[in-house]
């Protein structure tokens, strides 16, 4: 189970006892409404005493930090002394959201604006939301802020396992480790791909691998053994490499990872497609598990984008090439060698539902060592796509909405054959024009999850100093 976002609420009050005391119950009622709405949205909430002195501003903010809160909501429903917000900001977990509740009989809006000005004077960064938390559009903004803060907080202290280095000359797959440490507090540990090969030799004859092969053969729609590129032995070696990779990740406590693959593994071992797909899946041959982001071609900014998505959505994340645009039907074909988690075949957490739509097909001439490609077509649905990249050493994130669609079966098969009939596909109808996309998108790899996560991604960018670029 992935951890829930945890936010603290500090509700501010009037600093005059004769004004504070008569409004205590009213102030607490507004706080309780906010708390209930956030908890119903799946967020853990920690509250403190009403803040009406400098001492309480400091002590209650410290309590939220001690409770492991990942962000703080400064809550205003009545007039509150702005100084309390300034004092609390020195100790409260950041980022900070100023939330102005609708209470026309009291100067709550005045309180928010006064606090905002005071925080500005002191160089404190914050976001603002005004409105009734009962309204979906208001709750959406607050929840997006909290979820984004959670994603930024969880990244801190994570370790990325980098197997290999730059693959086939892809510059955008390589990121500076010092920048990751400074901006996101992520460490990078290098491991040679030989360690996967070495351990696979120990795993390949173990009974777990044989059982996994039978499980996989029984679950997928078809295994296209061809006696050359895809044989039972090669599939078994791919499964062994998955177990080897999983073992290394667990031993070294990697939070997410990337595998170079090309050319060493793809020419002299087997492809890592099985390993990459099932690392990203919410299950494997042994049962349910938490997805572990794994990026092919050791694409670091791909893995980082995927890790952000994972912490926001709690689902597997797509990795794909921007492969082809079908102008006649206005669809972008997102296709990669086999990196797609099988989850995308039916958008289900059940392996039975997904794998019934998955085929294991022989690799093509690109990968002479052979092995299985994990073929399927992504389930239809609303999606959010994004990619972190750098321009002159500064991070930005391109964000856009799209819809995955399915086509008439005969037409779909014809188009897949035109592009790559053994690799997984996702047919995407973008909300922006294809010209806008192609003129601006910064890499050949793209990533995404089902649902609308634009607000969360934009908030994440604000929290972490990344420039958000919306393609609309």
C-alpha cells in the first residue's frame, strides 16, 4: 500500500481574548468542515489548537512538523492577526496554502489578504485558494495542492538505481546527479548491467522461474514462440533477469530504477522487456505488489517523471516513444519495445483481466539477442501525459491532456502492422494540435497515467522549482 498524503491545518484566530473566545466554536466548525472534506478525499489530516498567540503559532506549527506533515494549510474563517501566520511559517511544514473560507459575517477574506501581504514581505512562498470546500472545484484545488506536496515530499531521500549509462546516444536520457540531489533530494547509485546478467545465471534454473513461465504462458493471450528470436529458453532467461533485477532493487533499497539495455543486453543477452514491464506492474508471477518505476534505455528524466506520476496517481505509469502520427484520423501512436506495463492492456489491477489481452511476440532485428516483446494496445480512457526535461540546466515539465482510444479491429491491426506489430501501442488523441506538440515536446520518450492530473503536476512544479509548460 502506498502512503497517503498527510497535511496539517493551522486555523488562525483573533489575538484579542474578548474577540477570540466568542468565535472559538465558529472557527472550529469551519476547520472541521475542511478536515472532513480532505479525509473523504483520501488525505490524512493533522490539526492543532486554534492559533491566537505567537507562542501557539510556533508550537502548533512545530507539532505539525513532528507529526510528519508534508504541507500546511493556513485556514482563515474570521479575522486573525497576520503576525501569527508569519511566525507559524517559520516552523510549519512547507509548502503552505492559504485557504480563505467563505464566511460573509466575518472578515476572513481580509485576514487571508493581510496574511498574504505579511508573508510576501518576509519572502515566504505560498499558494492561495478561496471558496467553500463543499464545492467540487474548490476541493479539487486544495486536494491538488496536497497531493503535489506529497509527491515532492516522498521523492526526498529516494534512491534511483541506474543500471548502465547512456543508451544509443540519447542525451535526454542522462541527468546530472548533483542537480537531482539539490532540487529533488534524490540520490543516484550506479550498477553495472553485468550484475543483472550474473545473477540471472543463478536464477534461471530455480523452480520460481519455471513456475513463473508456466503462469505467464497460461495467463497471456498467446506466446508466439518462433524457434529463433523467442524460445522457451529465452523467455525463461528474461524471467530470470526480472528476478535478478527485483533482488538487486530490494537489496540496495532502490525506490525506482532504469536499465540501459541497448546495446549490451539486446545484442548479447536478452531484452529487458519482461523485467521492465513487470517491475512497473502492480503484480508479478508471485502476486500483488507495489509498482516499481523502471525506465528503459536508462532514461533518468523519464524515470523521474514516472515516479512523480506514481506518487500522485498510485497506479502504473506509461513509458513510450512518440512513434508516429496518423494524420487521417488525428491519432498519435505511442509505441515502445515492450516497456509498457501490462496494466495498460485493460487498466486493471487484476493480472487475469490485463494479461488476457497481452501477447508475447518475438523481438525484431533491432534486438538480435532476442526475447519477448510485451505486445498489447492501451485501454481507452482519459489520460494525462508529461515529461520532465532541462533547458540550459533548469528543469521544466511539458504537460498535456489526451485520450487513449481503440480503433476498429481490422483498421487497428493494419495500422499496427505499418508501425511495429510486435511492440505495445497506445493510440492517443491529443487535446492540443499535433503541430503544437511536435514543435514543443522536448524528448522522444513520453509518460502518463489515466485521469486528469494537470492541476497536481502544475502544483508539483511550483513546489519544486520546475517550470510547467502546458500544451493546449
